[in-house]
């Protein structure tokens, strides 16, 4: 029996439809056959209003999945857990680490999970599923677990640290992606791609028996990527022969422009309200 999959963007940095709002963050609603899954929760509770405007119910989620522990992916968690009391929460335990970003003036900025989200997690410990390795969220929908870092040209995409003094680099081992298979190939959803989009896709293909890739959507975190990294990334994505590529959120203007220029026939817009449909 075939199942339909509908992915709706509830939070992203941009919006093209009236009645919706954008913020720096990301949240995906995935109607996966009979199951409902939320992937990331944006920076604030904005996803609640956008979901209502789009006719997306958050009351009966089967699962909430966190791609990693940064504030712009976990900010709406408390509101979501309250609204959907039976949803299991999938995350890597390192998502709870303290996280900082070193700024150009030498100061440290807190970029980890906010207090409200941490408190919500503490109140709902019985709902938490730790995903250090590949984990099935609902039948047929998988979370990667930790992603091996094998390419020599990809890094975490910024100056991230585990301490306020910025002496302990954060390798963001909590970074994960979602994926599922279709008759036409794999569909990959990224949060920020801190492990590197190429590392991520290669790992998913290994997990899925080297199935072809049909779609990659999400944040590629190429904001600070060197020209050499962009060259290699474009080359690798082109070689995949994928049908849809949706760079979003933290990909960065330079990288997004490059991808749309060189892979224009495959690129799709990812903004609040965008919907993607698949059959599996």
C-alpha cells in the first residue's frame, strides 16, 4: 500500500505568502502517511501561529525531532510539547550541551537551547528518545544519529564552542538529519547541516544501501564557506543527479545564489508555507 508524504515549512527565514510570518529558524511539519512528525521548532513560538494559518494541526503529533541544540531550532519546543502531549521527543544528548558562538569582536554569544525549552525537556523526560545512532522515528522515517565527518573540506560552518571562554570547540555531534525512501529515491531533510551536507548525504546513502537521492531540502550552513568548499559542494551535489534541491535558512546568500545559478533546473524555493509532496 502506497503512503503519501506532505512536508510543510512552518518556520524559515523567508515567507512569500500573505498571513504568515518568518524568523531566523527552521521547522518542518511532516505528514507521513498516518503519522505526524515535527522536525525542529524554530526560534520562538511563531510556528504555532503559522501552523494554524496553514491548517496544520500540532495537537496529535507522534514525534518531535530536534536536528541539534541551537536556539533557532529549539525555541518553540515548550509550546509544542504542551500542545501535543503524546509526542515522543527525539534528540541527540549533546543537544543539551551549553553552546556558544565566538563573535567578530571577541565576545561569546549564547546559541544553545533556551531556558524555557530546557525546562520543558526536564518536565517531559519520559518522552525523550536519545538518538546517537540511526533511529526509526515512525515506520519508514529515519533519523541519522551522529554523522561521520569524512570530507576534508567540510567543517561545522562557524566558530562554535562549548564554553563561554571559547576554548573548547563544539563539533556539534548532535547534528542530525531526517530521511525516507521513495520509488524515485531518497528524500533528505536537514536542520543546519553542521556535519556538512556532503557528509550527511553520503552517510544516508550508506545507511540506505546506496539508494539514489531524489531530494535534499534544508539548511546547508555555508554562510562562511570558502570558495573551495563551495566548488566541491556544488560538484558533489551535481554528481548526485538529484531532482530537487532546496537550500534554506543558514545556507547563506552567496552559496544559495551559486546553487541556484549552477543547478537552476533542480532548485526549489523553501520558505514559510511551502509544501512538498512525495509518494512511497
